[in-house]
């Protein structure tokens, strides 16, 4: 992957899975050993002090450079060897996590691995074989569940129809309240709340709803203030910010960052050795301006949408940790694409497209001089094809939470300030993957060719890598897929608010 090939010691039991294969390998190694091209030996097993494992390695580093046949083998099989290495690394992570299903392959990555396995002569380790089989079993289970869920949905459609009408009326009433409060019409706001409560008496009481209204108004005032500042109206911006502060501390209020409109370079070049085929080609894409949450949605923020007695519009995540105090400021995970959509609608936003997400990660042709004031001075982007949110420097535990950090779980959002994107957005690499609104399709990206079809049941794009993934998966251009009905312990989301 861009570095010089080097020799590596390999245990013989990693090269074979059957006695017949062992006999063939032993015969080949015997000839190579006679010719002093390979050396063999034994060493203590890492699992026990009493057992020893046979191993083999190329005799000299120089042979890799000077042995023509070996060079040809390496060049002809480089892509296959890379896939094998990635698969075996993923299997090790899966094993280290106690064979957690969230670490299994899915979607395009699984299909690619299965195709490779059917076509290659390379032999997987028993651990990698078990990992691939478990990934396939999980996919087959979800496919069978899909048919069952479809039948169940038809059964409840009749019940939903009348409820949806009331839901729409309820949402219209609730959404009108912040405007009434902001304009000073408190009594009108209360009247709308009473009507809404009459539609759904089991919802939050009036006092709690007014607390939420303060929160929503604070968000609106801050966003309006940032837009006024962007347009040069500093006095108007200051007035909005003071009004937001007067409402009291907006606990759990997400902070949004402005990403200006314009062109950026999406995807990866054909000669990028870290890139996967679904990231190619590198191509320009133009997107409008928007506001994006600085961090992922936290468990605390999501909990408000669920409600104390689960009476809110959101449904709980499928895990047991989201309500633990130590997980309060960690990203909410184990939510499906639809659950993320419900939350987005609840706060008046949406999921970002994968193009909007990648632009935020990589930066446009111009980026802000000061990420905290993206509406002011701009400068040329020094890394318009940047590999990671922070630039082209290698991942490091000070920059993000990924497999190399050896944390093994999620961390609080906003922890890695040095890993910020050009716009000051945090946690775009590692911690958790993030749902986008986009359908997983081939490049070049075109929002009008089905990439942004909201009603599609196809696989959706997730971005950003996670705490169980390696450096190649935390790149800005890396894209993975997940079924919209699926969820995982390392997948969350953040919210976008459209620009002016």
C-alpha cells in the first residue's frame, strides 16, 4: 500500500486448513529451503508456553527486490493479497471484540470478500474463514427477516392511516409554537400546545414542552445569528446571540457549523493505493451551503426525543447502554436509518447527503482561515484531495478514536479537537460511522440519478469509519453501506440544517 515490500514471518498453520494442503506446503518449503530462499523454524505459541508453532520466512530482504519470479508473483497478486490482509485484520478485530456482530462484514464489502474467496487460490486462516461465514449467516438472517417484516407492515397499515393524520396535525401545531414564542405570542403558543395535547394526551406535559420550546428557539436564534454574521450584519447577529442567552442554558443544544456553497473534489483517484473501487473516480461536485452539527447526536440529545416514558416520536436504540450516565455524551448508536430520519424531522433538519458529508470532511476549493468563523476570510485549500479530516498526516490516537487507539468502545463527542475538519466539524473520522441520506450507488455522484431517492429501500451510505476500523476506513473518501433496517453498535448520525 505505497510502502516497499518486506518479509514477514508466517506460522505454517496460517497457510493450511487441511492435511493435504499441509503436505503440499511442506514439499514446496523443502525445495525452497534447500535453495536457501526460505528459512523455517519453530517458536513458542502465543497461547501457551508448552506448544511450539512451525514458521517460515523469506531468507533475506534482498530476495524480495532481486528474485524476479517472486516480484512477478507479488505484482500479479497485490490486490488479492490486500483483500486477504484486510479480511484477516477484520477477523482479528472481530475476535478481539468477543465476536460482536457489529464488527462483521456487510453489504458491498461482504459481497466483494465472498467473490474474492470464490476466485482466489489464496488460503484464509481458520479465524478469517469463520469471520466470513458469520458475516454471510448474518446477511442471510436479515434477508429472511425482511420478508417477515413486510408481512407485518401490511397488517398495521390500516391502524396507521388515522394516526398519521393526527400526527401530521400534531406536528403542525408543535412546529408553529416556536415562532409564536419568538414573536412574543405566548398565549397563542399555549393554545396550540393544549390542542396538540388533546390529540395525544400521553405526550409530554405543558411545562416540559415549554422547556423544549426554549431549546428550539435558542437553536433558531443562534442559527439566525450565524447567518446574519455571514451576511455582514454583526449588530443583528449580536442581538440574536444575546436573545438566545436570555432563554437560559440550552442544555443538549447541538451546535451547528456553517459549510459554504461551492465545488469540492469527491472520491479517489485511480492511482490511489488506499482507495476502494467504489470510491473512484475522483470528480468535482458542487453543493449548496448548509449547517452541519459539529458532533454526532448524543445519547442525551436522542433521549429527549424518546421521552422519559418513551412517549416521544423516537424509539429507543437497540442496546442496553444508551441510558447509562457514562454514555450520556457519547454518540447514540444502534439506531436504524429510519430512526435517524425521525429524529432529524423532530429537530427540523435532515441527514446530510454523502456529498455534503465528504465536502465537510475534505473542504472545498477554498476553506475558512478560522474554522470558528466560516463566514469570514477564506483561503485556498492546501489539501483539496485531503485523505483525512485533519489533512494527510497518518491517524494517531490524539486525533481520533479508531482501532489503532485501542479504546475498544465509543468516546464522548468533541473529544478530539486536533482531528477537526477544515470547517471545525469534529469526529468525522472514527468513533462511529454516520448514516447519510444517500443510496449506495456507483460514482460519479449525481443527486438526480437516484443517489438521493428518499423512498428507496436500497442500501444507504455510511461514512467516517469507527472505533473498530483501521486507518483506510477513516479516510474522507471511504464509503460503506448498510441496509436501512439494520443497526450496529458502531453506527450513529449527525443532523444537517439547510442553508439560507
